[in-house]
C-alpha cells in the first residue's frame, strides 16, 4: 500500500472514532470547551430585572426550596442535563466557580432530570456543586433556558449575564465581574 493510502485510512479511522467510540464523546466535550467563549456581560442600561423571586425548586436532598432565598444576593443559575454534551463540557467551569465563590454566591445548577441518573453522573465525574431540581410546571421568574443556558443576577435582581450557549466561566473577566457584584 502506498503511504498516501495509509495516511488517508488513518484519517478516516480517526474521524470515525468521533462517532462510534468513547474517545469520540471525550473529544466532542473537549472541543466544546476549547471553542467556548467568555459569557457576554449585558450593558447596565439594558439589563432586565426580576420582579418576583417566588420559584419553587428542589435541592439535592429532594427537599423543597424557594428562589426567594437568593433575594439580595448574587445568584448564578445554569440549566443542564447529564446526557447533553455541551452541558457536560461546561460543568468543569461551573465546578471552578462553585469552588471559588460557593460561600459568596447562591448557586442554582438546575436540571429537570430524575435524581438517580444525576447522582450517578455527579459521582462518576467527581463534581461537588449542589444540584437543584426543576419542578415541571412550576412558574419561574426567568425564562427557562435550554441547556447549557445560564444567568448571573446581581443583588438588586438585575440580570447581568443571560447566556444561551456554552460559555467559558473559568476566566479573569468572569472572576472580576463576580467579585465586583459581591462587593456592591
């Protein structure tokens, strides 16, 4: 066989591995992380405001909680599912945010899945951030975004970030913004 043919077959095998092997899943998650951009900060004069914080959710222990507990605090909200690759790609950065700001910000890392697959996924991946469970049909003060959509809300209820896609949350721009919001 010619060297060119061998090289072409290797490239075809590599590309196919993205579709039929676990290497492909890992590679797709890695590519999502690489191409994620920093979330866009909404200009102050264009920020919407939450008027009603009444939103029933369940915590990781499956106990009812209310979003009212975030009133007057900086809140990070993201929607995710354990089976969605862009969600999976973003969770490493969310773990970083939780490790860095967990005692200063209210985190709502929301899924609409059942507990068992989420708990298994969290254990397998080694994530320690608190999971919040959406109650289907319950009214929400925000538009429920498709995973991996996210919000950052300031202490006065203004929406500072409204991100509809995967984002790079582990960067200096986000750290600076969150520190400013916390110190207000």
